[in-house]
DNA sequence: ATTTGCAATGTTAACGTTGTCATTTGTCGT
DNA sequence: ACGACAAATGACAACGTTAACATTGCAAAT
């Protein structure tokens, strides 16, 4: 409403209350207040009541910075994703955060935007917050980044892939094999002019490798690869770049749906089953949306939520296997 | 590969290096190292070189907890969203984080899952990290939550709505008016049996109110309201609950697309323009996907990215207007 | 009537930084 | 040749909490 006001509304005369402010009000020492928070059983009920009243009156909220410093346990974990907006990684963040938040962990989120320099920078920024663990999508892009993580001496989970030389824990799936599975399926369907569209990040490239190797091994023509911007709209016009193509593997469902939109405009999309499609399309991720559109999208289903959840469990315990392959599933619907 | 290994790989003999570890190695006092990091001009070039070498050798990363404690500036901001997975809020998080990360702020992310108790809890957890500001989607659901925020004495941005009595800053749009705009459009198109499908959170309810009030004022039949689970698949079957409906406003694009899928199964979806649709469908959010499907989705476009970006700017400065209406736009395509 | 033991509280020194003062040099002007 | 001054560095006390060790009482055991 009216222009600028002091941020702290008049409610309280500023200054966040500390342990000793509460202590003074309750007529005890600060350590007693600290105990009321952490180990209430050690404090006499009568005293405890007084302290609790004081905490309520002052609106005391413990300072986790100080706690973290004193105990060398910050109860926070760093999460690094390429991007969070309309991406399947949001599922992973949700999954891990649902696992971690009830345990009192804070999630510190950083985005690398598929940029190696920014990734290193964010990794370092994350580490400066002394998280108890790091969960990241993929693996560090640079040796500097990897060294940073190794030196930090905390659990690290790499996800969405199965790196050959992981730093610590892994929760992902085999991207190469995903490409293999798609190529096999398409060739078996009688397609022979294949293409791969999408990003050129390491994971997409692995998919491409599996796809390319397999298609050629099975006697199809050498697949084409089209590197696109990260938004699906770019793939609408991808068709123009791929004359004669009869099957497309898109790096993710958004690209696949974009490409299908291009096919529709060109009159190359049928309402019928996969076999009737002039151009088969397979996505990756299994967005809910893919199931709902027509023709429904065939895709490599990957459980992003489970990846996050598994990564969280991996960093919480030292026991058990450290490298978990969550697998994927080729879900065949009407698009290819 | 092989079972469990100590988390810290052999690279370094544990223990994260501190300022004084660097200082000892460089043969200076810790304050000098601190200056090399923050105020390099105050340190003689020769000394600075030695210190920088020591920092590199040890892999020194400043401890932001200690910095935050000493300076009472944590360079972090708390972000509270209902949910991050396949939701438009991910755009907002991306927007604000792109604005804030380059400035050295860390984003601490929490999800309320549309639960008031959890929201209060996460708010308090966030505050315990002493963020310099809080950005949240919507407004605190409880008076406790609001009090918590007011007492914290930091900038607070409420987003995705225009609350009547905001705590501090606001970056959003008028949800009631969005409902009004949709109802007007649908009634003008000659529809008179309207329905609203989606969640029952405060923002969805405001949309419903605008929608309902306007439809009735314009002489349509009293609209029906169907509260659905948060996933789009639920809306596929919504049609069965709405006999005779000829226009639907969905609380978001995902629900809209799900509902269209139900229409398609029922043979009630046409390839032609809005006028030919037996049942008009309007979404909200303007997912990229809505543009790509057929029939293309009419929707209330809301720029989630801009909301995040604006919220970030609002908490960074005290000057200028504190309440920004980013507006919305009724984008008409083929679905309604 | 001591001692023992435990329950309830308090004191002190960390944790890793930075702010606020010193202190040590060396340069310059007169 | 002497003080004035600045450049370079350092000592020390905060910041808000907790760990580790006191210190009180007072009840029970001897």
C-alpha cells in the first residue's frame, strides 16, 4: 500500500532474540535454554515451563548458523541441477527434499545451467555453506569440480547417470543402454532413417552413442543428430532439418512433443497406433503429459522422483551398496 | 564399484582447511588471509601471492557459516513453494535464483506441499537459517506463520497472488480477475454450463470466485466446482462428474490437458477452432506444451519466471513500489 | 552425621570468521 | 634528523551456539 516502510513491522523492536535473551527473561543461564530446546528431559519441569514461556514470548528461533558452527553439523545438503524450470529434475529435487526435510535438513539449491564454469562456481558456493552432503545431477564437468568434491570429505551422490569413476554414491540409470533400447525397437519396427534430437550434455550424448552404435550395428543408415536449444519449441521445426527421417529419438519428452507438433503441421501424424505413424517418435522421461496427448507418446520412462529419493537415502547412510541403477523402461504407446 | 570406502577419498587427510591453516602455511596471521579474500588491495602483492598459493594448495573454501555469524549477513534467501515437481513454480524458482545466484546468494528451498502445518514448520526451519529474505508462493496460511515472518525483520515477498494485507513485498497477479476474464470469455462465446476444476488452495479459490461471480452475473447457470488431486491424470475422468458441461476452466494447464484427454476419449474434441469445440477448455499457466498439442490450449498466461525475477528484485532493494502486479493474459487458441 | 550419588544448573572454551583497534615498518617533508 | 603519516600486518573480542567439565543441592545409604 503506502510507499516504503521499515521492513520489520512495528510488531517487535527489531533484533532477533538469542539464547541469552531468552535466558535473561526466564532467569536462567543460556545453556539451560539450549537444553530446553535439545534435551528437555535434563531440565526440571518448572524451569522448562518458564523457559518455554520466555521462548514463546520472544518468538525465539534458534540460529542454525551458530549451531552448525558449534557442532560441525549444519543439517543442510547441497543440491546442484542443470536447471529446475520445466524439467524432469524438479521431480528429483522434490523426491530428495521430501526425504530430507522431515529429518531437519535444509536443501540448498543451485543451478549450473549446463555451464561448466558456473557449475564449478556453484559447487564451491555450495561447499562454502558446509553442507553435510552434495547431491548433483550428472557428474562434475571439470576435474576442478571433482577435486573440490573429493576434498570436501562429505558424501556425494551423482544422479541420472552411471559414471565410470564415481566420486562416491550413484543413483541413476544407464543412458547408453537407453539409446540402445530405442534404436533396437525402432529398427525392429522396420525404420531405418533414424535421428536423435536434443541437447549435447554428457547424458544426452551417452544416449546418442548407444542409439548410434546400435542403429548402425543393426544395419540402419547412419543416424543423424540434431543439437537443439533447451526449449521444446525449437524441435517443432526440427523436421525441416531431417529430410526423409522415419524415426526420431528425442532427448526428452518435451522435445518429443515439440517435434510431434512439427509432424502434425506437416501432416505426418496419425491418430492410429505406432505402426501407422510415418515418423516414429520416442521421448525420454515419461511426463504425465505424454500419456494424455494424442497420439500418446512412447518414451523411456525414468523415475526422477525415485532417483532423488534414492540419492537422499544414499547420503544418509554409509552402509549398503553405494551405486544404484534405478533402470528405465521403454513404454510403448502410439507415437512410435 | 567395491563396497564402502571412507567418504573422504585419500586425496587429503580430512578436515576442511580453515583460515588459520592457510595462515600458518603462508606464515601470516589469519586476518591477513581473510583480507586476501575480501580486500586484496590492503595486502602487499608479495604476501598476497604467498597466501593465494597456500589457499590453492589447501583447497581453502571459506566457511560461510562463520562469515554469516560474524557479519550478520548470510547471503542466503529462503524460498517456500507448495511443490516444485512438474509445477509452474519451478519457473519462479529458476527466475529468482538466476537473479540471486550471481550476487552470491544461496537459495534455501522448502516445500509446504499445500499443508499449513508443514508450511509453518518449514517457515520456521527457513528462518532458523537466518536468510536475508524470504520469498514464498502465496501468503502464510496461518496467523502463526505470518507472525513468524513479521518478527523476523527481513524482507518478505509474497508471490502468485495480490494479498489484501501483504506482509511486505508482493509480485503476483489478480487471481480473481483471471477467473472473471475466463468467465466473460466463455459466456460471450455462448457457453452457459460452466465448471471449474483443480485444487482448492487459496489462489485457485480466488480464481473460482471470480469465475463463479461473473458467470452468474452474466446469466449463465451456476458453475460447478470440482476439486481434484494435484496430478493431471485425475482430470481425465472429471468429465464423468460434469454431465452437460460445455466449458471448463482448469486451475492449471496440466489439469486442462488431462481434461482434454478425457474429452478426446469421449469423442468431444475437435481439430478445428474454439467455436467448434463441444466443450471449451481454458487452462492457466501457459505451459510450452499447451501450444504444441492439438487442439492447442487456450490459457491464462502467467509469467512465472518474471514473478521470481521481480520478487528477487523486490527483496534486494528497499526503494520503489513494493507491490507489483505482473498481470496475466488470456491467450486464445483452439481449445476454447 | 557423614558420605555417596544423582538431578539440576552453571562456567568456560571452543567453532571459523570479521570489526575494531593496535603495532610495526618505511617514506617523506622540513 | 625528526616527527608525521601511510602502508602493511597483527591481537583480541565479538557473533550465537554447544561440548566438556564444574558446581550446587538434596535424598538415600552407610
